[in-house]
């Protein structure tokens, strides 16, 4: 697999310029094309409230969305021109997650922003980015809403548990891993009695990566901390600029209720995370 077609969610939030710059820099490194997608999401109006909302108010909201789309397009055009990356702009009406999922299925990677509790204003905001990660069928790069990440993929940490989502994420990330300066396969609280797994956790998958030209080191840690906390701690220790991991190995509701690894990473990430489900 190669990364030739990247989709980025463009909105009018403060965190968007950093997300866009991360995307454009990655695209330049991968010689990929970038599509910027702005979703003109309509407000959810309960049936009992429809009669109380005047046509003027609805028009005012529509005008605000159009103005936000124009500003986002201008910002996207300026950043694209400065980067030298080939780009395309789209502004589509519809539900936020639904539109993103549909367009993600025609690209190699979708770039999303981490959920910011301060910006949960429109319908679908609370489902982001989880719903897209879960249902788009493509790898998703989630960029934190705080900080700037202009250059990712130099030092990569792969969270490995030998599960199907982790396997998919690792192989989806191969184009990036092949260009990385260092790759660490990290296993938290390894299970050593799985059939066909060697004595050193992570060594077998590191050997597989080596056959793809990826120099990877296997590492593991045992801890009483939650796996999500331990992964972020190890990423900081390694100076990783990207984490690769499977998303929602268990049912999403179970992870949200019980505090699973994916939910923890989505809420507390300190570096961009490439996820596959």
C-alpha cells in the first residue's frame, strides 16, 4: 500500500490550521494528494421546537455556515499554495460523521481532529472522531486539539497486542513506517502463552516489519497502570511523534463505559495517533 490520496477534515476551529499543516507536510513526504473537506452540518431541531424557530433564524444559521465555509476554504487554499502539495477543495452539506465516512472510503487516509469539549456545538460533534474511525473502513490519523505537529513519522511507536485492529493499523501504516528513522513495537502487559508467539513479546512482528524494510525494535512493559496511560508514558519516554494502534478491539460502548485503551487515547492523546478498526 502507498499513501497517494489523503482526506483532511477542515473546519473553523482554532485547532484546524495545525491539523492542516500536519496533513500537508505528511502529503509532501509521501508525494500524496490532499482533499480538504468542509461539512456544512445542519442544526438538529427537535420536532416540538420546529414551530418556535423562525425562517429568519434558520437563514441566519445557514449564512453563518456559508461564511465559515468560505473562511475555511481561504485558509486551506493559502496553506496548500505555501506547501506546494496538489490539493482539492470540497464543501458538502449533510451530517458531519456521515459525510466524512462516505468521502473517506475513496482515499488512503483520513485526518481528523481530536474531540475538544469546548467545541461540541453541532449535531454529530459528540460522535467525532470515534464514529468515523469505527465505520469508515480506512486508517484515520487523529491530531490533538492542542499543540503543533508539523513533522510526524520520524519516531514511531506501534502499540501491539496481536489483535486484528492492531494488525490492520500496523499494515495501514507501512508507508510511514518505511520512511521512519526509528520504530518501536510496544507491548503492554504481554500475554506470552498465545500459540505461535515467541518468548520475546513483539519480536515476531518486528521481524515481519524487517522483511518490509522497516527497522523496528521490540519492547514491552508490565505495569499496574491502565494500558492507555502506559502507552502515552512510553511514547513520551521514546520521544515518539506518532503512535500507531488498533481502535476498539472491544465493543465501543464497553470501552467508553469501562475506560478502554482507544477511548483513553482519544481523550488524552499527546501526539498524533494513526488508528484502524
